[in-house]
C-alpha cells in the first residue's frame, strides 16, 4: 500500500486508421453530425453537490435555448444509435433531462441523461474525447471478461454507455459495514478475481471510485460482481503496481477483508479460475483478439520509458523471459496473455 504516482493529465492518443478500420469491421463506429466539441459551447454551469453537500467535481451545464434544441435532437439520435441501432420510432418520446460536465480526469466527459416521457425511465451515456488507449481498454474488457461493453466512435468523439452499479468508494463507506459475514467473503472472492483480471489485461488505476460493485439477487442470497468503469489508464503507466487494485490505499478496507476472510490456497484457486476463464475467452474469439493485438503492437500509446519499466516489472513478477523482448505496450499485453495460455490452458 501507499501512494502510487499516476499521470493526472495523460495525453490523448489519436485513433489510427488501422484501429478505426477494426472498429468499423466490428460495428463500433457511427456517422454523426455532432462532435465532442459541440458540447463545449455551454453558456453557464452549476456545481453538482452530493447528498452531504460535497462538491462532486461535476458541473450541470446550460445552453442558449436555440442551441439546446439542436443539441438535444443530436443527443436523442445518439441515444437511439447506442441502444436501438438508430431506430427513430422513439425519437418523439425522448427528452434530454440534464447534461453534466466533469472537470476531473483526462477525458473531461459529458454525462447525458435521456428520459422517455412515456414511462419516465431514463438512461445515462457519456460523450468523451476519443482516446486510442481508452478504446483498447474497452475492447479488451469486452473480449477478456464476461462484461459486454457498448460504445461508438466518430472521428475524435467517443460515446460510452453507462455501467450500472454502486461506485466502489460509496459501497465501501455506506454498504460494506452492513453486509453479512457471508457476503463479505463473497465480495472478497470477487475482489481477488477483479485484481487478477486487471493485471492480466493491464487495466490500471482501479482505485475505489473507478469501479462499481453490483449486487445481484440470487434466490435467498445476494451475490456481488465488480466491474471497471474507467478505462483511461489502459497500458500507459510503467509501474506494475498501477495494474494491481490491491496496491491502492483507497482499496485497503477490502484488501484487509480479503486477508481476513480467505486462506492463501483459496486466493490462489480464484486466481486460477480467472486465468482459465481468460484462456477460454481468447480461444473463443481468437481471430478478433489477434487482429486487435496486431494493431495495438504497432501503436505508441505510452512513453517508451514506461514500456521498459513495465516489461522489466512483469518479467520479475512472472519469471517469463519473453517480456524482455517486448517493444510496445501491445507486445506486453500479448506476451502476458500467451503466458497465461501456456500455463493455464489445462484448466478447461
């Protein structure tokens, strides 16, 4: 545990032509008459406070009425493209309730809430600057985990669906103290698995506010799942600890709980289950995975110094000499996955 240095203003990496073609092939692109920059034309804003009066670092933004009508029409259209393949029958029943702007973080996202006026149900989605490393994170999560990710790209604009769940920091503070001992054991197991998935997929900075905990009711019990919601730190930092949620002080309460609830052999078994599952996922979508990795290998999505530091750290961690020959972050991801396949394919 301790402070881990992370680049607060990580550069935005452009989406290359090869990555764009991959996204087009896999129905991840869309044509719009709307860009991220169009939402920056707000004329006023209001700080959004949480229930305790604390600043959330989000602003509720306002637009001149004549501009808002045009923006609302575009956002409603984006909603249909994200959730119903552009089917326009619902457009007359959609209304943009709020548009919020986050002043914290690299992607400076807008959060859009669209409400169906027929039933008052609402859905959130996000509009961000398109960043190649973030897109790789989204795709790898979709390929390597059971979590499906819905997103679209148009030029320099990235549209992401909202991932439902309780933010980890809120869960730890407000919900975890009320959990039963059995539920705490179950959450501990899920955190071990989450920790392992992040390391293998090299998804970094999973502090408690960058993932959600999802309670699922199953007959007479509640089980929990953990999902990442921020993919900004995909294969960027050189410190291997950045890719281990257990190393962040924000997760110290759960880490302590894991050590209290689980024996070392149980932790090892859960790690093996994750590795085996990833082998199955890669094998079942091998062509798509290999196509993505072949593009990622040639991309510059981190400083070379970070590449050198990370491959040395992973070689020390795994004793796999193949990391020594990696030249890019894509090479490191590929080498790590191949290491898992070689060592854990026997488990299925």
